[in-house]
C-alpha cells in the first residue's frame, strides 16, 4: 500500500480512474449536454479548491511559520516548496477563473454578462465573480511577479527582494480577505438562494 500511496502520480491516476468510474457508473446520461455542464462546474470547484487551499496554506501556515524556521532551513522552502506551491497556485487561479466564466456562460442561456453587470437576480454571483477576477489578477500581476523577485527566481538586489516579499505578502493577505466574501457569494447563489 505504501508503494501506491507513496507515489503522487499513481495516487492521482487512481483518483482519476475512480472519477471516471463514478461518472459512468452513477450517471447514465454522460453524453447529455446538461451532464457536461455539471462536470464543468466540478472542474471549476476542483480548481478553486486547489487555488484557495494554497492561498490558505500560504496565509495560515507558510507566512506565519517562516520567521520561526532556522536560517539554514529557509532555502528548502524558498527554493523547493514555495516555487512548486506558487506554480499550482497561479495556474489553479487561472483555471478557476476560466472554468467559472465558462460555467456562467453555459448555464441558463449564459448569465455571465448579467452577473458581471450585477443585474437583478445575479448580484450575489456577480459580486463573487468580480471578487474572483480581482483575486486572480492579484495572483498573476502582483503576487507572482513579486514572489519571483523575493525567491530569487529572477535577478534582484536584496532591497528589492525584501520589498517584493512584503508586497507579495500584502497581496496574498488581500486575497485572503477577499476570499471570504467571494466564497460566501459563490455558495450563497447556488445553495442559499441569495
């Protein structure tokens, strides 16, 4: 069992195989367009869980813990863990945004324009969408460029690295703040009738 569960790619492959079995075994209508709209929503939620999960990892674990990490161990985080986490973080943000816009466009004859203009009946989801767009832009245009400098992935002097680390942290905290109303709006529109 350790050989299977100890191998990330094998465990992921097993999870995907079980997903296909669940798709085919639990739904006889997998060729129906309505089914695929729901599956697209599943992919949107999966990407969102990955994105927001990493946002919470950074804010609840990595940022508060780094000052306590001995200096000789910090390169392990900054050279290996943080770059890998930031890879999944930024691409999950983009996937969440694109999939969310696709879900909105194929649902109910396409409501993305009504939601983004905060039209009556679409305000809650619209606010959630705008918050998600701002957060994704923050990831790609503020957090990632600053993290590249802070982690030494691009050339920068020590003062620039320190400023970039602070800027990236504040942008990440901004996304933490925005994530709470964003999640409420996403869940509220679907499950609370908000």
